[in-house]
């Protein structure tokens, strides 16, 4: 009897250790008739899907699938023959070897609209996810009234775009002068640190007790780390509080971004200017696809879902949500197109002016400035997401960089009053 119980426990352990989750985007995918579309789907945690069975099928058509991948071979349903294949949902996904099982559909038809199920199975585990495809039929441009409507619609969009462009430029005040001052601060900090090291002192770190030598004493490039008591239990934080990632035993439901995995900095800011940087791509690893970085109110902080991280709850941030793109904490969120994906993000908090700015440090570009009325003291906010190879690392003593080149696209300003 004891032998049977031990065998069952060992089998349960093996099945648990080999489990995975099929992840799909929350929103429906929209494409036009005749176009090509990718239905994103991937395995979390990432693993080699070449040894698994991958089955894409329509609603209640499990035995008559659109596409089946098994033992390195692909079988297609007749109506999708030469129109379906497995593909990459992003350049950094790594394909089947890293668990990317996305479906590519070509020459879309109206009949293709509806639910597509992605079923992945192995020897001891399986899971599935549903992607909803919306296929739109382009209007007949030969109709003169329709053509007139399209022209008028384009003109209205152009006018709205011009107004938004002017509005964003008005809100965005972090320009080259701001980055020049940050560069000067970092240069001075580096020079001061080297001077102290030459004198035989190796214990000084940026932002410690040493006085600043620059002309703006209210601006600080300082030590930023994570408060051990103010992080989610599903996070793993390094002893120095500088590196954070999802814990190996954390099980994500796969239903959207894991907002609950937040960690709050140990610092408390209620005046002046503060600047810190976050490394998003460790050596020999692709940039992180999932992260959330910003500031939040100082004090008790617990997050259960998206509704808890809004400006009305004293949270302001920039979020990268994988295939769902980049968006801000505003309600409704403001979507951004950031290319290439940031490998290092700079954060400038100007408490007195009520501004929170983000910078792509490697590309030397300003990304976003939020205009905020801070009602109380705030602390840095970090969330590493789940499923990425790279951890999220807070840089203590960043190296000096050159002044960033102004982006050729309009700078986005986001106003959010608490």
C-alpha cells in the first residue's frame, strides 16, 4: 500500500513540474478581407514546443482542425490549405523553440471570422486558449457618396491629429535642456565617485552622504531599491533590492497583465527631482516584453487587479504588455508605439513641477511626460511581469550618456490629476 502511495505522489510531482499555460491576448484581433493576420499564442513558462502537439481549431471543430502540428509535420484543413501556418508573433519571440505557437492566416475571408482555439498538449500536460478574429469588409470606394464620406472623415482625423499634436507639445516640457542637466548630474556624480576612489574610499555610492557638486541641488541621481516588506509574495528580489523577477513557483492565470506582482521602492519623495534607470535587457537575453514602471503613493500598497493601479488610486506608470503594446496609467489608457523596444528606461520625477517623464536611454529619446498633481509623498513602483528571460534591474550608479536626440515623432504628454 505504501509503495502505491509513493508512486502516485511521484507521478503527481512529475505532472506538476511539466505543467504550462497557453497565453493569448485579451482583446479580439481585427483584420480586413484579403489581408494576412497573426493570431498570437504562446506557452508560459517558455519551453520547446517542437516536441508538443499544437492544434488550432474553430468552435466545436476539434476533430476537424484548421492546422495540426505533430512530430515536425503540419496538416491543414481543406479550406485553410496554403493559407495557414505557424509563425512568430514578434521578432523577439524565438519561435517554436521558445514556446511561440502563433497562427498565421493569409487571404482572409468573411467566413474566417469567429473564435479560434489553440490547444497544446504534451505527455503529461495540456492547455488551450481562445482568440477571437474580427474580419472587416472594406467599403466600396466606387460609390461617390462613400468616397466623399471617406475624404471628409480623413480631413476630420487630420484636424484632430493636428490639435493633439499641438496639445502634446504644450504639455511636454522635458526637452533637451532637461536631459542636458541630467547628463551633467550623472557626469558630476561619476567624477566625484572616481575622485573618492582615488583617495582610497570604495564605500561611496551615488546618492549617499556625499554632497553634489552640480548647480541644481534639488536634482538627484540616487540610490533606488525595493522595500522588502512592500512586494508581492510571487516576486523574487535580490539581497540588495536591485533585481526583481517573477518567482519560479508563481503560477500566472494567463488572463492579462499580472498587475498584482508589484514592488514598491524603499524611498519616499515629497520634493525636488529624482532620476533612476531600469535595465530591461540583461546580457545575451532579449529585452523584456512585460513590465510596469512608475511611481505610487507612499504607504500601504496592495494590488489585486487593473482597477487598483489608476491615477485615482495614486498610481502613475508606463506599462509594456507584450502583444498588447505599451500604454499609460490614465483612464482610459493612452497607447504608445515604441520602436525599438526599450532596453533601458530612464525615469525622471519632478515633484515640484508635477511631472513624471520616461526616456529610452539606449536610443537617447524622450518617450513620455505625464503632468500630475501629486497630493502626497510617492515611491518608485516596479512590476517585472511574467514569462520573460530577463529580470528587471534597478541601476544604482548609471554611467554618463550623451544628450538624447529629439524624436522625429510628436512627444506624448499625458495629464492626470489625482
